């Protein structure tokens, strides 16, 4: 099993960033890394716009280099975002964004994941 620093494997714990709900999604697809269905809240910041915008999001699944979020507004593929979790910040780019009921399902390819409390 790959190490993903912001996941809690097993039973939910209050101090975990995200809780993995079950084993990796097993699908016949071309992904290089397993995806882990998850449940957690996040804030998505798009700061390069003339007026930065922040969206509340729900984390649906994660992998070593990406995550899928659900949020209330669409973001265009290629949009650079910052995803804030409880004590971590992840940066990346939107790979896809699709309408999913009343919300949007968005895939992000991560560039970096850092601890908010880490000193540089």
C-alpha cells in the first residue's frame, strides 16, 4: 500500500485529515496509482483571478498524486488551485470538472502537499 501522508487508514479518528472509507477503487482503467474513497471537508482557493475565490468542497477520493472533490461551482481544466485541509495545504491543477447533480465533481492533479504548521 502506498504511503499517502494526509490519510488515516482504518477507523475514523478526529485528528485525521481524511478518512479512507474502504480499500482502493478497483476499476479497469489507466490510472497508475490506486484511488482511495475518502470523506473529508476542504476549502479550494483560486487566487490568480482578479478577485480570489474560495469554495467549500468535499473530498471524494485521493491517490498519491491527485484527489477528486465535489463543490458547488465549476472550475475550468488547467485552473491552478490550493486545497486546504485541516492541517495540510495541497496545490495542483484542475484536470477535469463535470456536472454531478446539483454540484460539480472535479479532479485535481497535485503538485505538492505541505503541513501548514511546518517551519521552512
